[in-house]
C-alpha cells in the first residue's frame, strides 16, 4: 500500500506587506530564525514540496530525492546569488509536502501538480496559446485544424504538437488537406448536395454519405501517421490501398490515391536524410546561452529523416541555466502530443544528471522505452553538432532582434543609462576596449564603437601593443592604447565618444582614470563592467550598480563588451597565425 503524508508549515506575519518590502537577506534571516525548528520536521524521504504565498496561491512546485535537504537549501545563503531563488523565497508564506515511495513517483506527481496549478515560478511555456497544435477532432467524420490552446478535455480530439512555427503549420495544413481530403466544414453547407470542396477534390463529402465510415477512418489514420512521422508505414499503407482499388477496378479512387502517394513522396524527398538507418527515431536537443538569452532547439529525426525543428527563446540568468533546462525538459515532454522518440540526445542533460530517473519517468509517461544519451558516440557527436549549428542561428537571430529593438527604443534606453549610471553625457557614441595576448606575446587591443545602440564597424580600431611585448601587463597595455586613442580626439575618424566602457572591476577602472586624468582629458564618461555579477562601477566610487538582469540597458553594454572581446581575440589569432607561418618558413 502506498502511503503519502502532507504537512503544512506556516510563516506567519502580522504585517505581510511590510515583510515583503524588507530586504531579501533580512527576510531569509528572519525566516530561518523562526522556522529552524519547523523545518526540522521535514523527512529525509522522496516527495514533492509546494510553496504558497500569503494569498494562499501555489507559486512553486518541486520534487526531491530527499525532501529535507532540498527544501532547506532554499533557505541557505549560498543560493542568494540567484535572483530567481531570492525572489521566490521572499514570497513564500507557507509550504506543504507530499511523500512518495520513489523519486520517479515524485517526478510524475510534480508534473501533474505543475500541469494542474500552473505555478508562476514553474511555467516556462507560460502562454501556451503561443505554441499551436494540430487537432484531429473526435467526430464521426473528423476534421484537421490548428488550435492555439490545447484543450484540457482530451475528448475533443487528438492533439499533435506543440509546434513553434505557425507559418510552417499553415503550409502543412494546406498540404494535409490536399493529400487527405477530410471534411473541412463543421456543418454541411447544403442539405442535398456536396459543397465546392468536394468538386475540387479537397473533401469526400461525408455529409452527403458519399464515402463509407471505414474508408474515411482509413484516411484519418493515414493523416495521423503523417503527423506522427511514420512515413514508411504511411507509404506502405497507401501502396497497399492503391493495389486494392486497382484489383477491384475502382480506378478513379486508385488514381486519386496514386496522386497523393507521389505528392507525399516528393515532400519526403525534400526532408534532410540524416542517416540511412530508417529505424533512427531520435530527438536531438541543443542549448546555448549568451548575454542573458537562452535558446533551445529540438530536432526531431524520425526514420532517419529530419521531419521538424522546434526552437524556444527565453531570458535567463546564467546561474539558473541548468535548473531552467531541467524544468523545460520535464514540461516539454509532459505536454508532448507527438510520437515520442526512441532516444533523446543532448550533452546538456549531463549537467542535469539523474539519467536513470528521467529514463524511468519517460518510460512511464510515453508507454515505451526511451533512452537518454549525452552524445558521446561518433554518431551522437555528429547529430549534436548539427543541432548546435541550428541553435546558434536561433541565438544570433534573437540577439539581432533584441538589438533592433534597442535601436528603436534607444532614446529611452540611453536616458535610462544616463540616469542610473549618473552620466554627464547622453551615451549616443559608446566605445569599449579589450586587451588580448598569450603570456605577453602578440599583445593587441581592440576598440569597438556603438552609435545610437548599434555597432558601427567602420569606426572599429585595432592596435598592436608595443610597450609590453614579452611581459604581460594589462595596465601598461591599456595605458598605451588609451594614450594613442585619446591623443587623436577630434581627428577625422576619431570622433570624441560620450561614454567609454572598460571590461573589468573597480581596480581596472581606477587604473584607467589615472591615465585619463593624467592626460587632462575631460567631457567623456567612463564606467567598467565586471563579468561575474555584471556589476557596473563608476569612477571614484567603491559601490557598484546592478542594472536589472533582463533590461535592454544591461544587454546593450554586455553586447558592447562582448563585441570588444570578440574583435580583440580575432585580431590576436590572426597575428599569431601569421607569426607561426613566418617561423615555419624560416626553419
């Protein structure tokens, strides 16, 4: 007999609003003091924990192999680097937990609770209207349609999805209607005769009893095979049916089915053949994360062919990447209404861990055996590389889209930066510098320029650093570069910047300000951006400024900093390559 326990632990406060406005660190300290004894009641058993806010709303559901260890970790100071965990913990008013027999039971229960309650800190595909599904309706004579939101009641029909490209879906729907002439109207347009769809070959007119129920169901099944990616089985069935019609001398039906067969064959030939092995049914998942943008690409390979690619884009902090991906993985496959693969390949799943647990969970929800691979084999590496290439394109497009939006809104973003960073100038023209070398050899520097929020590559500059050759000294290198740059202020092609961004912390900025003030340069704002916490430092100020993690302002200065680094690295590699060629020719 399976036994579950549920305990409610409350964090009461007479003044909740006051408590929520308290600093997070103080709030956590106060909770730990008051709840120390209560949290000791948590068992060292597998199960699910449920967090509520002061309005008794479920805000987060999680699973744990050991409930006590997992729940206590939320109130541990080491998690305070994560903004998401800080915000979540600050809103917890009380919690419940449910004990299960095994961790996989906890995983299944977690998926069920998330699906039922949709807690705001669990939902990744928050607006599921965004991701459409194909629906084959549950009627005597079903129809195929696209629905924006998956109905909770499965009696409405069978769903296939989610998909991420609505335009491609409409093209596929048009193709399906051409190949599989299913009913297109909810109600008959005429009482005694078929409508236009019948006469143009896009409907078999079941409303006028012009097709038998069995024949219609066979066509529905063929459409289901197509949406499930079972092309070989579908083509075999069509060929068998063509032969039956031909043997029965039903040549008109045989001809119509033959046309559908060849249309399908042409479509399948356009699909990329990944492997000649027609038994290869795998999902390949790639994940990339840069500048606060996380992209996930899922490539669906069925019978050796790439039949679909799904891509997802989110704004995510770097420290939350693995947890975010684990939650996405569970949610995606828990809501999947397509044929499950035989194997899921992703090197990112290695960081998530719990391979056996997730395989067992997948087996239960899919009703079939599914393997998880980290892509270590030669075939796995090849497929992973293909997914990574596609993911890189999605990420670059997401960056371009965000930069385009920054350009459109730059008046607001520039004003925001001017106010928050206490700048004297509006940051219309911004420059950033980076030093690159290997143990002091081939030391170079880059200068990138952004105007009105967009890069201006014609204003980029690169420098060969001469003062530090053979002896690495970033301060001396920066001194040389800034001296050469600032001495040319006002010359053609060397216009005066409004803001200069330095890659580094307050130490690097202090060194730069010594150089600038020694030269007597004025009228330019300087800031530095430290990589670890993305803190912004101002001259002569030990306190850093934290811009909102998902703000366009932070994304812009990150993008400028990363572009300077890229430009410097590229120039350094080119120089190093030329040096190697010279050394080889001398020998």
